């Protein structure tokens, strides 16, 4: 596939179904070049492997024998600060999404998806994109607008423009094209905005920006 | 255990069709199966309709069949799949199985059952065992099935109600429907309904056949003292 540009990406799969875990492991090793894959069937094991592997991306099932994946996102991001956490959820319920984003999750993928869609989400998260479908992103941000909270720091007009483009589901590549800037520069700016907003993912940046009134929710735009 | 079940050394390959609409599970099963040299996944069918097509086209040795599918229950398609390709072995993929589903699947000709939450070895062994024509069932499921069979011996007439048994006894003594109605203080219509129901339960097409079956199966209660 198209992963020569991200050599030796480190992936942690947290899933309690042994067959699904084994299948994902095998598929990731085969299809994502040079992927180093760790697996865990419980949150306890996930904490251990996250600390050892320092993954670039974590695929995290929500329903696990020792707790809810969404509740563990913040802890995993602390253990592996470079990790983008993508939640695997059966329902995509607003409560689960909210908890996970507030913990710093980078995105979501539905459990009914196949391997191809799941790997697309993982790649998006590694790129620094919000790994979430445009429609679900719109719902999430519309909900966030009803729960206003102040932002830690002011955001420049340029960065606001960038956040608005991302909030409409354009992604870094789409925003770069719109702004006529190199993708790498836009990716760097997205990271800088996340730092400004004290967010651990692009998705969390967007939620914080909407709650703080920095950008309007997509429906009002 | 591994050596006993490993058919890889013989060079024979086992072609496997996965029937499951849950893409993550289906994709994962295919990956897991393809790790084994002797197992060849031949496709994924997300519906029963597609499963029927692929069984006819691909002639797999083993079908892993989910129970809940968008166009019906897996157990109800076992007969069709066997008709399309009589050599196929159908293994039901069941997370938690009611005994009714177990019994229906076995009666329809399933080779066995394996849980979606089983380990890798268990799944692979199940596919290999089924391909050899062995029954595939975990000790836990087998225990439940045997308990059910002990509890409910599959004897003809065991599902007759007390009233139906009573009427059967009166019929055996030569009473007409009208006489029975008089005796039981019910309408002739009600007696006729009871006779019709008990005949159906005995698989009889007539009152006479019902009596013959009831005599053979020793279902006639003794006359009241």
C-alpha cells in the first residue's frame, strides 16, 4: 500500500477478541510496510505494551474485559506521548466519542468496518489528521458548540482559517491545497495549533476551538 | 495435539469460505486462516445469498457460517449449501449459542460449531477436523447438548398435553367424538380440535393412524379405575 513514506510505523492493537487481534496483526504486518505491531487484549496489557513500544498509533477497542477503552485514552497518551489513539467503537455513541476526545483521541472507526477502512483511519491519525468521517466530525463539533469553555490561548487569524478548513473535514492535504501551501508546512502548523490549544490531537484541537468560540461549528459556518 | 491435527505435511489444502457480514471479523478470520500453509480462504460472503453462490462457484471444503446475517439465519441455509455442494462441511460460527440453534444446525447437517471468541488454535483445528469429516464441538457445548437430550428424550408423543392423552385413551376405547364431548362436558368442536392437534403431534394424517401410532408407541393411558 502507500506507506513507504512512513517507515517502521509502530502500531499497538488493543482488542480482546483473539481472532480479530491476530487477524489485524497479520494484516498490518503484511500491508503496512515495516510496521512493528504490538498487541494487547486488556487495558492492563495495553499500558505495559504502550510504555515499551512507544507506538505511533494505537487502535483501541472500547469494550475491554477490564474497562472502557475511551476512559483509558488519556492514560495511554501520557504513557506514549507520540501516540495517536484511534478508537474502535461498535456504536460511535456521543458519550464514548466525547470521553475519548477529551482524553486526546485522534479519531474513531466503527467496529463494523473492514480492515481497509481501519487502516485508512490509522494512516490518517499518523499523518496528524482527525481520523473521523466528515459527517461524524460535524456532529461531534455541533455537540461541542453547546458546551462552551474558554480556550487557554488566543489563536491567530491564519490558524483560525486552517482550523475552519479542518473542521469541514478537508484534512491536512485538502487544507494545504486550499491554502496553496506545502503539506508539510500545514502539518507543522496543525501541530503548533494543537500545542497552543493544549490539545493532544487534531481532533481535540477542533473540539477545543469550537467550545472556545475560536471557530464556528460546521452547521453555523 | 498440533502434530495430530496438522494436515499441512500431507500437502492437501483445505479451501475455506467465510460467511459473516461483520467485516472486521471476516477480514480477520481470512488473515488468520491464511497464516496456515494448508488452509486457503476462498472468499468472504456477507449474506446467505452470496454464500449460496460462492459455495456453488468455489466448491469450498469448509464453510464457516455465522448465525445472524442480513438475509436470514445461518442454520436455515445449511440445507441449501449442502444441496449446492454435498461434500462441503459447514461449521457454525457462533459466539453464544442457544441449544435450539445447536439442535437445528445438527439436524440440518452441520459438521459442528466454533466460537468467534475462541483462540487461533481452536479455529484452525476446527476447520481441519471438519474437513476430515469429524464432528466439531467444544466439550462445553457438547455437555449442554447432552444435558438437553437427557432432559427431553426425543420420543414421539412426549409433547401431548394431559387432555390430549385422555382423549387418546377414550378414542382407543372406541368412543366417538360426540361421546367424548359428552363425557368431558365440552363441545364436539373442541374434541375435534384436540384430535386434530394430537394427530399432528404424532405425525398422523387420520384418527385411525393416530391410534395406530399411539398403540405402537405405548401412549394409550390405562382406563381410569
